[in-house]
C-alpha cells in the first residue's frame, strides 16, 4: 500500500492511497471463512456451504467492505503519523479518483481532498501586556447581601394594622349607585390583595392604616388603571365579563399579613453557613465579603478570557481558509441546513474556528493536560453557583458530587464543561506568562465594560 500527500496550495492538499490486493486479501479470506461458518443456504447444512460458492455469492461485497475499512484505518493513521494539520474530515475527490469496480479490480486508487490548517502565531510571552480587573467589594454590597439573606429566610406574620407592602385578605362585594351591596352583584370571599402594587395612588391610599374588621370602599377598575386582565383575576371572572364592573366595591378586611425578614442572629448564621461556622455578625459579614470576592474573581477571570480572545484574534488578524472545501465539510455534517444558512453563518463559523486553533496552540505551548477530575471540578463549580443562587452557600461535598455526576451524563453539558475547564487552564497560564496591568474597579465600572 502506498500513500502520498501533495500540497496543492497554502489551504488545500491531496492524499492519494494506492491499494493492492495483498493489502486486504488476508482479511477478505478470513471474513469469508467466518461468513461460511454462519451461512445458511438452501441445500446445504449450516457451516457446510462450499467456500467457492461463498466467494461467488459474497466475495465482491466482502472485498468492498475490507477495502473501505482499510481506507478508514490507514487514512487517519497517515494524517497522524505525518503530522498533517488538517481541518475537518478528508473528502473523496471524485474527479481524480479512477472509476472503481470491486468485482473486476484487485488494485485501487483513491484520492482525498484535505483542508489544511493555516499557520498562526498565537503564542504568548512576557512581552505581551494585558489588563486584569479586580472588583472591589464595598460595604454596601455586603449590606445588600445581608438583607437578601434575611429576606429569604423571613416569615409571614398576622398583624392588626396595615402598612405598605402588607397583604390583605377579605370579602369583596360589588356596590350599587347608592353604596349598598348590589343585588346579584359580584361577591368574592377570601380575596387577597397587595394594595401597594395598585396602579392608582388615590385608590391605594384608601388602605392606609386600615385594621382587621374595617370595611373600605374602593374602585378596583380605577385601582388597576382599567386593566381588564387584572380586574378579571381579582373578581374571578372571565375577561369579557368585566366590561361593566367599573363601579365601587366594598372590602371587609379579615386578615392582614406582613412578611418579616429574619433577624440577623445566630439562627440565620447557622442556616446560611452551617451550624457554628459563624459566631458573630462581624464574622457573618466578613464571610459574605469573602464569598462576594470569590464570585467576583470568577467574573474577573471570565472578563480576562474574553479580553485574551479579542487580543489574540486581533493579533492573528485575517486568516485565509479553504472556503469551498470547508463549506463541503460543513454541508455534509449539517444536512438539515440549506445553503443560505451556511452562507449566512460561514464568517461566524470561521471566527470560531480561528479561536479554536488559537486555543489548540496555547494548549500545546502551556502543555495543558485535561483530566476527568478537572471536568468534574468544573461541574461542581457550576453546581455550587447554582445552589448559591438559592442562598445555599455550604453544600455537602457528597451532594455536589451527586449533582455534578448527573450533569456529566449529558453530552452537550459535558462538552461545555470540557471547553470551560480548558479555557480556565489557558487563562491561568496566560496570567502567569503575560505582563499584567492589574486594576481595581467598582462593580458598576466593571459591568459598563460589557456594554462597550
């Protein structure tokens, strides 16, 4: 078997494979003998069909399969052994490949088009300069987080007198023009309202300082600026039934409920961080500050990776790709997409390809190796952030592992985690290599950088 490579131009190449009978004959003979053992043809006992008949009936098919398997094995082995830096899959060149007749031929020639990866220089040195932003954790941020924890862990209390943001419950009854309960009018028991969310200030004011057992008169339609959807929900009617419900209603206050945030005490400390791990409000606030700093550090790392991508993409500049060859590869891999979709997204695809090639070069430069443990740690990091959104700051390691392992069972999530883990390692090595200009900024200043 003879395999050769020809570089057509900077972006395209040809691989020619010349296959002789000796390259595959042994495998064909072996496969035919195995086939004979299982063959069940009329007139012959199982396994007793003459080999000559097996060859006559199935020899061409077995030969074609053997040659195809040989191509698949040797083609990619050749690319690997010769260290050819190709993009995507090799594709058959029908024009240069001679006509193939597996029944009549024993020797074959196959020619494949290959897309060659461009030469890039994305390596980093200490001559490269980049900014790295640290986000300052202010006392106001800590206080906001304290109040958030207290609010999440509060409780509802029954009170006697209404204050803004309280919830009221009672009997709602439609009134006639004289202010009396309307005969056959709408009555809704157990109506729950949040007066503070009413759209009309005059109607909202009617609930100020009301008490349990008070009877108020207000206009629900005006209270919600004639919004029929909200009115229908309040009166428990269909939307088309509220057109004539524009008058006053009475509301007998039966219950006033107030949400009271949890006190900032040991009970809250234990609930957020675990029993006995924080023993004073000072320690509680310090712990929160550390957590915010850790969270913002991840944001800083993310920003640095975005900046690194932009910096290297600009340094590499416009990259020439074998457009027609790559479009053939993409078209075959996405048969459900039409040519318009391919053309509309081709530039974006090439941009992502350039970034992928840059990352591969950096991975080689920094000798980055990714282990299963790295991917698991990335999954646990994502899981930990998800729990933190619900106020669970100290999650048992066993639970983290359980959720992370479930995440790794999904192929798309695993691929994202692999990308995340590699980029984190690249960012860490890049920070050690380039000259960093470290800056401390406020959260607002940091967020504005993503709007530019």
